[in-house]
């Protein structure tokens, strides 16, 4: 397999043109049929995603300052601020910990010997 290098202008020039009339003419039945042809089950609820609890919401629910919450999570204050300001998304382990804090705050604080 060869790597093809194209400039931005070449990519834009070769971009497919969307037939908007055909797109707007598609019925729900067409969309359903295409999903099946693509190997999807259109009658099934979408899955494969995990909701992310915002760190700020969890912290405010606990009534903690950023400093206290960062200390409770044993993370740098800058990390918490990056999460809260949307610059960085918490990794899976941190998301799990935020979920625990949101659902069972007393147990989480006890386990981490904060309370």
C-alpha cells in the first residue's frame, strides 16, 4: 500500500460533490435500508459511548474548592483546571473516579481519607 501525498488544493479539487436534491429526496425507508446495507441495525439504540460527568459539576455538587477537590483526587490543580475548562478530557480511570465521587461521595471521600 502506497502513501499518496496531496496538497490541500488537490484534496479540495477532488472532493466529491454532494447531490443535495438526491440527499433531500431520501426517505426514512431509504435511510433504514442504507443502514442495513452498511451492516448496522437501525432499530437498535446507539451504544458504545460513555457519558462523561463534568469535573466542575461533580466538584460543585461536593461543595469543594478546586484546590480541595484536586487534593482529594490526588492530581495537580492544573489538571483539574484543564478538565474544567475543557482543554483536556479526563482519561478513563479519572472518569471512573469522577463517577464514583458523583454517585457515592461519602464513600469516595472516606476511601481516599479526605473526610
